[in-house]
């Protein structure tokens, strides 16, 4: 049986995950990547999406991340995210409200900083809702 790897997800506000994992799969800026124990060290930017990891017993867990960085070392994966939420912590009603607000702002059709923020908010809401089903 393969060794586990230490996995942490940290935001400016809190430590979201601090566990041992069999595998970590993350949404890298250039594509999804997976990390196992003994991985070659590297650093990657992350795009908005979902990190999937299998705990020590093989059970899958999901964490929504909104941007940030991932550092892989042979024995540890650290994610520094702008924001992160475990699947169980996502408020479906709040995510649906965010989706609706973003869609309404985008429907206005103006191309300015508000639209860029609305597009980012739309992506975050879509990923949160995808993750919780």
C-alpha cells in the first residue's frame, strides 16, 4: 500500500483542511493535476474549481477553491487559496443567490470592472453548486 501525503488547504482567514491523503487532485491553471506521496516538487497556480482528495481510508472529499497556489513536495501538498470551502460547508441557497446576482449583472452587457467581477462571481457560484449537486 502506498504511503499517505500530508494535505493542507489554507486561506487568509483559516485552516480548511489538515489531513493525510492517499491522493490529491487539483484544478491547476494549465489543467488538472494529481499528487501522490513521493511526487516531484513543483508549484502551480490554481484556477477556481474543486480539489478532490482521498483520505487515509480511501474516502473521497471535496474542497471548493477560488484561485491560489499549490505546492507539492514529496511528503506534503499545501494549497494557499484566496477562499476555500469544504463541500459540507457550502450554503446552497447563498450560492444560488450569488449565481442569480451575477447573471443579472452580466445581462446588463456593460464591459467594465463590475462585469469582470460578475464573471468571477458567476464561476464561483457555478462551481459551488456543481460540487454540492
